[in-house]
């Protein structure tokens, strides 16, 4: 896994675009593709996907695979990233707006993805019940919450492996973690 990097405004704006999010999701889930293939799957023009792939590449989120190119055909893949968003107190208005849009896109995408899972669940065989789900709460300091998040990322990395090292019978499993302070604030910590 790459070293963590802080997202600057240019990277935030690159990510906070619905089509670019869909491109990244497809590349991550399905592997390398051409702009034409992506355009067909997304129902947009190949010019639109080409432009957005270049924007993502300029910001280090995708890269071209020259070894797969044939003629004018260009292949792209998602680049593993550990992008960290700036803390709220470090954001100017444009960054805050981009992060707000990015969070909205991610949450909407996650909701859509889960709804697709539920629709396809009857056809998933033994994987239909493979849905570990947990809701809970922890009482931590701000530093401990940071440690908790890093431990979660370390656990994810433990199970992320290159395609060539994927065991037989394995499949992609979407994982999400969301943690936020209770809106009740300080009083909740005291109860």
C-alpha cells in the first residue's frame, strides 16, 4: 500500500466529480479498461471518459498501461492510493465544498452499491449471507480515534492482495467504515 498523501484542492476537485467516481469504481472493481470500454459501460462518450481519465491521471488516481496499448487504444488502471482529506480546520471554502460533494458522492454510491447487492443477493449462493455488519460506539480521545482508524486501515491492507495472489474461491468484498462524534457532544461522553 502506498504512503498516505494529503489531497490538495486540485485532487479534491478531481475526485468530487460523479463521472470520475464512477470511472474509479469500475477500474477498481473490474480492472484495466480503455476509455471506449468505460464509455460503453457508463453510457457516456469516449471523449468524456478520455478527458476524465486524463484528469484522474494528472492527480495520480489512474495510470496508463502502455504495454497493453494497440494503435490509438489506451488502457488505464486505478492506482492504489491512501488519500487523506485535510482536517476541517485546514480547509478553505473551495476545499470544504469539494469535500462535501465528495462525501455526498461516496455515500450515495455506497447506498446504490448496497441496493444492487440486495437485488442480486438471491443469485449469490453461499455468498448471500456473507455480510458482516456491526453497529456500535466507542468512547475515545481524538488521538485514539486516529489510532483506531489506522488500525482499521492496517486490517484492510492485510487482506488486500494483487490479482496473482488471490486464493481460489475469493471474491471482491466491499468494505466501508464510518465513524463520527455523537451529535450529543460532550454530554454523551459523560453518560
